[in-house]
C-alpha cells in the first residue's frame, strides 16, 4: 500500500510538472535554467570566495577531519590553542582563495549545458543545479583548487606537522587515507562548500519562485 501511494504521488507530481511546463517554450526553459545556474554560481563564489567566507560560515567551515579533532583538543589542553587556531584558519582561508577562482569554470559548465540537462534540472530535485555542477565541473575545479590550496598551506609550517600526524593516523586505520593529506582534504571541503551554497540558493528559488530576481525565473520555476 505504501508503495502504491508513493507511486501515485510520484505520477501526480510528474503530471503537474508536465502540465505546468506545457505553456513554457523550450527556449524560455533553457534560458531560465542557465540563469538559475548563473545565479547559483555567482552567489556561491561571492559568498565564499572572500575573507572569512568559509571561516565565518558554520555551514561550510572546515574543521580538522575526524577523529583528528581530538588532537585539536589536546593541543588546546597543552597550551597550543594558537597553533590549532592557525591551522584551522589556514585551511579555511585556503578554501576561500580557491573558491574565488571558481567562476570561469562554472560559467564554462553552463555554456556546455544540453537541452536534456536543462530538462533534467527543471524537473529534478531541490539540488539538481548543484548536482549538475558537481557532475560537470568537479574534476576541473579540483585541478584549479589544489595548487591554490597548496600555496596557502605551505605558508604555515603546521601543514607539514598535520600531514605527519594524519599520515600516522591513516596507517593505523583511524582516518581515511584521503584525509591524511591536508591539501587534498581542504580541496575536497572547498568543493563541498561551494556545491552546498549553490544548492542552498536553488532550494530558495524553488521554494519561493515569486521572489526570484527576474520575471523569467518567476515564470518558469513558478510553473513547476
């Protein structure tokens, strides 16, 4: 019974979406998706790619990876609070510097969007925009972010100490190997934060299309 109810709801939702979009031209639909992608990208880059964009945002602030946060506690206990703070600040500022350079790659991803991509985004879930960016730009963003992160972390000697500690923890099976390298960890967290903020903007658009910044967005997303 639960399965049948879910199926009926799903079919009804699809029908409503189809009916709502029936009066929308394909050009308007594609244009609105591109605008939504652009709006989400600019919002994420501008809000995160600035001083304290990551550090001052509890939703995306980068912590020491589990379970190395226990090491942070020990550092503070033994009078090394300044070093712990410096490491956390360096990671987050490195992420801010990296995300500030994400714009061109995200814009290139938008240019390559197909008609099918636009349709899937319109009729997809609340995070379809961020999922599109994650699928089409993650590799390029990783290549762009990593050297920026590396330059930032090299300025702080604690980066090497972190890698030594994390490397031993990984060998002992305490953390994932991917978290044993500071640059890889910060690069991945930078991507996660970027996509999270894009998803936040998209969710806001879908929940309140009438509050959108343009008449086209209001028209198309309001029809969903």
